[in-house]
C-alpha cells in the first residue's frame, strides 16, 4: 500500500489558452509539511497516434517540421481527439486527413500519459490495418506533411538508427510489439 498522498490544490492559477493547450500555475500544499509550492499544469485534449499498415505490409509514415526541435521528423499520423469523439474514430480521421489512407480496421493498442508531471491528457495508440489510399489527404491549415511508405520490417532500424525519435511514436511501436508478443492482432 502506498503512503504517497495527493497534494491538495490551494489556488488555481491564471490560465493561458494557446488553442491546442492551456497552461496555468497552481499553488499546492505538500501533504507532509503543508508548505506551499507552485506547480505548472498543461491541459490538452487527448491525443491519438496511428500505426498504419497497408495490405502489402507497408507502414504509412509522415514527415513534418516540428517547432520544438526545429527539425523535420518521421512519425506516425496522429493528432487531437475532438470533443465528444471516440479515440478510435479520431485515429481513423487523423490518418485519412493527414495521408489520404483509410483503414480496413482499427485496433486499440493502449494508452500512456505523455508527461504526468505537468500534463493532464492521455495519448491513445492504435494499429490501423489493411489501409488503402483513397485521396491525397486534407491537411489542416498550418500543416505541411509529406507521406512516406516504409517496410513494416524496418521499424527497429528506423528507431535504433535515429530516423524515428518522437517518444510517443516509439511508445506506440512498443505497445504494438507487446501486443504481438501477447498473441494479439498483427
């Protein structure tokens, strides 16, 4: 049994809304001493990541510029879960919007907290199988995405070689690996 107690929030700080996330600094109390401490909280809608696989075992990956690292990254399709939307539906929607591929079926792989120290949201990972190209995609304003196909068997080399560095994408592939080891869908 854990002796760790919740830290009560004493005051909710001012919230700054940046469209895709909200940031605030709350004051909390240490449950052991009662001393006050400031804590930053980032609220966002939940996210989805989609490992998309074509009928001929090709991964549908995307390349896009990321402002945090000021670099172009290789990732799986993904994005925000809209209010009232189921994560599995968001996964299929994001895949089609970003790539023009439509899945034959979508399998839930699992979920993680991206950074529970400061973030409140969940990242859901899905496997989209039997994907077929239907159109060129309908990227959101402010997106510039290039679609790439890679052999599914290349995942270990893409990660270990540093082509894929986004931690939540690596987690999605790890969840898929664990599911396959446990006898799940592949």
